[in-house]
C-alpha cells in the first residue's frame, strides 16, 4: 500500500509494489529522478510510495499490469527525458510531456526502441538538439492501431535536419514540428506519407 514517504525519502520504502513488473518499475523510478530532481511534480499522487505504479498520477497500465501510458502534460517536470522508459517499458503506447517548460535536453535515440508507441507529444518542453533519425521501425502510428496517433514537437528548440526515417511511418496522420530551428527543408521521404492529414512546419 502507498506510504506517506517515497523510496527516495525513505530507503526502507519500496518504490513499487512487489507485484509490479520490475523493468517498468526501474524505468519509472529513473524517469521520476530524471525529471524532478527527486521532488518536483505539481501532481505526483502515489509516485514511488510502495503501491502499484498503475495508481500513480499520469500512469495508465495494460490489463497485465505493464505501463501503457505516461501522461504528464503541464506538471512541472524539470530535467531531461529518461531513455530507459522507451527500452524497458515494452508496452508503452502513449507518451505526453507537453507544456513542461523545465524539461530540457535532447530526445533520446532510444525512442526508436518503443515498438508499441503511438503518441509522442513534447510540445513546449523546450527540448534541444536534433531529432534522432530512429523512426523507421515505428510504422504502426496509424488510426487502426492507435487511439490518437501523432508526433507533436512544436514550440521547442530543436535543430538540424528533419529525420528522413519518419518517411517510413507510412500510416502517420499527424506531425507537427513548427516553431523550432530546423534547417535543410522537408526530407524527400516524407512525400510518401500518403495518410498524412496534418503537417505543421
């Protein structure tokens, strides 16, 4: 059951329930430390207090108890995006950290390992550096498979060329990269996105 203190504040408190999948718990614990300095969320109900992570604020789970969604828009996040979230949370479907002005640094290339990902929203974060060219294996971003398939990266400080591998996401209906510092134009591969309904540059 949740306690009044987190595992960061009290080392005798387990971070997650003993029934939670270990990899998911490891990733969420690292995520919290990376994005809050240990204590910085505006809303953080039950995080790292010994209860199941399926009851933590912003976390939704599959029927089997794995992390399905991390939804923390406008929640005072400070720090960087933790890469292990995309490698250890094998069932991650939705990722939304929009409108967290203290969330900085790059988009980790490990996002390309999130084989079930359907939503990546990090608008107004403000993230820096290039967008990693790792999207070739994420072609399932479609309305058939995903509830709200989109990549939303507008209002950041991203730069460099746009990643050509996004052109492999043949069913992608929505992408926004507006209000960044991109150069070199739209990759030729993007013209193969025949299901694209919204392109915001």
